[in-house]
């Protein structure tokens, strides 16, 4: 959504807002309107698909060198991001050599990484394994869904998982409607709550330049579990 809310859900009608962030979908779309000439969110998603964030982000390899022995000693890859948008600091003309696609992609990853980190840290604090991501920011946004799924899996060493639900953009409105109408939740025990698991979806390929200091894409990691849905590409 516009911002990010983190809710802990323990069962039907048992939930509370525990945290959040001002950096979310609204941040991304607002900055994209400044940095690009795209007129719709759907179009900026298409723009980001063709971007190269390594032209914008400062990579570990830019600091230590791609063949440096220091990388092996530190256990880091040259393709990891050291600073989002950091490569523009030293350029006399920051816009030189950049396309709108590169800015859209780098910014998308910056916002997504923030959302994933906040969600993961709260999951650790509240000791929950499953993290559900919903909101219009994820609609037709395969790049962010892929990044969130990998990030949660990586940071938690496979102990946590990111889950994505069908019709993710309508959950806030639907929940508000049900509460306003006083519609009771169908009978279900707390034990069974949350066990309606999503179908596994194949992970799409990620550009290695998209990686952050904590992330490195490896073959075979799950995209994340989600309900079956078709996408407009």
C-alpha cells in the first residue's frame, strides 16, 4: 500500500498492528513520478523489468574489486549491493548513462528490501514463521514478490517463508467491510488457522545485480508459496 503496516495475526479476530514503515508503495510511485515520465503504476512495473540497477547501486565489487582476495575473506560476492543509489555519489553528472528503466528497477529493489527487512525483523521478535504480504504494491509486481520470497528465506536460513495471496490488493477494503457489517468469522479453531497453504509457484529468474549486502541468488531456492493466479506480463 501507500505505507506499510505490520500486523500480528493469532487467529480469527485476534490481531494487532505491531509495527510499520513510511517507506512503501506510495514512496515508490511518488519517486517514480519524479524520476520518470511514466503515467501509471502498471507501466512503471513494465519499465522496471528492463532496468539494470547495477548502474545506480554501489556494488561490493565496486569497492573491493571483482577479483579481490578480500571478498573471499569477508565471505562476500562482488555482485552484492553495498549502497542503494550509491554509485551516483561520485558522478559529476548523476544522470549520465542512465535510463529511466535503471532508476525504476533500483528504486523498486530499495523499497522492497526495506519492506522485507521490517517484516522479517518483526517476525523474529514475535516468533512467527509465516509472513503474508498483501497490498496493491504487489499487484502484477513479480520482481518484488520474488525478492521478498528470497530475502525471507535467506535471512531466516529457511525457517521463515513469504506467502502471497490472490487478490492481494483488496484485503484491506474487504476486512474493513466485514468489520463494519458485523459479519462473524466462519467457525474455525485457532489450531487450524493459517494452515490453508498456498500453492508453490516457480521462481522466476533474477538479475544478479539486484542483490543486496545480505542476499545472493542461488539456483533452486523457492519463489515462495502462493495461491494460483495468472499474471499480466
